[in-house]
C-alpha cells in the first residue's frame, strides 16, 4: 500500500519550516511515525488505498431520487488519502446537486451559484473526517436536503447543542486534524459548526 505524505504539504504556509523531502522525515515531523512505527492517522491521511488497511475506511456518497425508501440515483465510494477524498467528495456533491444561474444588471456573464456553499460542504466533511472513528463517512443527497454522517462520537459530557454555541475545538483524531489545519482546511478554533447555515446536528 503506497503512501504519499508530501501530497500538497509544500504548497501551504502553516508548516512553519521547510518541508522535509524525505517521506519518513516528514511523517516524523507530523508525529505520524513514532519510534519507527507508522500511526493509524498516517494511513488515513496518506494511504493510496485506505480500504486495504481498514475495509470500512472510505467516503460513500449516495443520491436518492426521492426519499430513502425509493430507488438510488447514484452510489459511489471514495477510497484514498483524506485530503484528496475531501476534494473529490465536494466536486461530486456539487455535480449531483447542481447550480442555479442568474444575470446581474452590471455584468454580461451569467453567475452560477452552487446549491450548497463550498464552505458549508467543507466544514461538514472536514468535521466528519477528523472526528470519526476509523470507519465510513456517509453523504446522503436528497432532492431537498443533504446529510453528512460518521460513526464518531462527541467529547465526554457533550450534546449536539454544544456544536451550535461557542466551544473549544476537541478533535476526535488530533493527528488528522493537525494536517488539515496545516493544509488550511480547518482553523482549530471550534467555530466551524456555528457557521453552518440551517444545519441540524444529531448525535449521542
């Protein structure tokens, strides 16, 4: 199973120092290789085929023509490095949910607006990936809504209400979250879920 730990790291500005060219040195710098042993988080982040390491480690996107009891319109499984999978998932969701178009009075070109804002998709998926157990992230697309879910759990003594108010960032997988932070895909401030529009958070 191949790993690509340098994928995109050198193009981001939060690393704070020169990015090691050697894969093993980079994993050490990211605390993803300890005492010569590659961590589970390293496989999630950089393995080219994550399901070979853990059969349920993937992102599954299911589209329904109507409600959940009806036929599937489409079903795809994304298997690979976590950041690349995030980008692929956002692209597929946008393709499946479409765009609305309008012309502004002061411009000639048509403006295409996605059904779901990119930042909302990013926040939902990044949270699902960094707060999950080593298991599936699910995306369900319906004609009138989008559901992102995982099998992770909230911090001790938390309820879904905590996600709607100011709170600390306590990632379930801090090593995975650190790499997403270095890639400028999350802020580690605990405000992402408060920015999501019209979201309903459910959990244990």
